[in-house]
C-alpha cells in the first residue's frame, strides 16, 4: 500500500500476479483452489494421483469423488505427471494432507523452477517431529519461499464461488520489507483475487499455521460437548478459550497473537466449531454421543486432521512449556481412552485464572476434583 503526497490517505498499490499456478493435490480443497485461481484469470494446472479424478476434471470439468455436482471453470489443466505440472510454473499451492507434506516436498524438489514460492494449504503439525509444516517444507525446498494459505473455507462453498476470505502468509525478506508489493505473499494474494475470493496478506506464517492446526483440535472439543447434549454457552466458551490457547502457542513459537485474531485463527476456528460440515466437529459430535471411534462416519475410513493434530499439538505445547488444557483434554480422550464427561468436568473445575493472562491471578476452584463424576450422559 502506498501513501499519497499528504501522507494520510491509503492508495492501493499494484502487485504483479503470477501467471501460472500449479495446485498439488486434487482432493476437495485442491480442486476448489484450482477453481479459485482459474476464476482469477490464471493459467492453472491441477496435479493428482488418482487417474479417475484427473480424467474427470479434464473431460467433464468436475471432481466426482470429492466435489460431485459442482461444475469447475473451463481451462483447468489436469495432469498426473508431476514434472509436467511443474514445468515453467510460477507459484505452487501444496494441498495434500499434513501427513504427506514431507513426502510430496521431496518429490517436488527436483522439478521446481528456481525460486518458485510454495504456499502450504494443509493444516497441521508433523506428528513424528513436532515441526510446523512450513519448517518441513523449508528444509526440503531450499531457495524457495515457503508460506501458508489458510482461513474459514469449506471447499464446496469455495468451489461454487461463494464469497470467501483467506490469509496468505510468507516470511518477509529485507527486500520484501522495502517493497511489500513485490513479496510472494502480496503477489500470490493478487493472483487469487476475484469478485468472490478475497485474500489478505500477512508476514506471519507461524501464527497462520498455528491457527490452522490448533483450531482442528478445538473443533473436536466443541463437537464432543455438542454430542453430549450441551449447547451454545459451552461451545462459545470453548471457542474463546481455545483461541487463547492458539495465541499463546503461536507467541511461544515466534508468531504474533494478533495474527490468531484474524481469518486464519478466529475466522477458521469459528467456522470449524460451528458446523458439522467440518470433519473435526463431526467426529467430536459422534464421540460425544457415545459412538465408538471405529463406528464413526458409518465405519468409513475418514481422515480427520484434528485427530492427528491432537497428539502433535499436545507434544509441541509440552516441549515449549505452554499450558493448553482444552487441547490436552481432547488428546486424553482420543489417545488415552479418557471418559469425555469426566475429562471436561475436570476442565471446568480447573483453578480460576485472570483474563487477560497478564493479570497474575490463580484461585482454587470450589469444585472438589475428587468428587467429580463427570458431566454425565446428555444435557437436558
């Protein structure tokens, strides 16, 4: 953004869009982002492993497996060969599950044109190492700016062209500070912008990544309480305190608390915790209703990122000395077989604290933890 000669009125600056964008991953979100980039006027290549999906996108302009009945814009080039998909591309959106980011980055490395930026559109923390996905990708793709794209985005709504806003975040180099309009974050934001898709620019990928990973775990917590029969008060409390956990972890890792109040934090958290369209929320609801994990989703093998993130977030928080009681509660239920009612009753009976955190105050809660039997079956 420039300032006019009076020094007071913001004047929009012009960023140069990337002409060719390659989307790696032809699932629902990857396909939706390919549609976004194409509607914004970019040359778009969509790479995927499933030959049936690639063929359907190429021939029928639809993804029958992940986004059935949604017509995609004309001109998306669907490709199954990775080298071809990356040849001459100017920017990459990496849209594969968090657990595959390391593998995919290793495959990308030999084929990426020099200096091409890579935006991670998956949300999570690598389970084996506790690294943010940006750290994983950065270690495997030296010389390439690595950032993140995140926000309150259900894939089907985005693919249909419903108004959607996201945050695009990359680390800013010294040159980016001098000319922010030429930064990868600004250029990618303008490359994806259209009447219905509105990106915001950030220089805090750590804050954006933490928001995307932790919100999945908080959504499972909200789902558990909803499934157990509780209502809006409970969910609102979990969202608000869950956002504080996100802020604290982001700050401990070098991100900024205010980033978490934006689209990639508060926005995504609110969406994910408010609709059973979210697989995280849906899993929590089913577990809260007493459905065994292997019978959730009618027994189908559904990948739920928050289930994966619960362990990695809990481990990361312990490593950096951050207290995240909601995430810990979800972790205990998912991985240690803890009873949902008793676990969340104990969460509510924790010592009373000050809000904001700078108020140095901790009070004993009058509830006796030894007598807690849990919230019990379903609320009335």
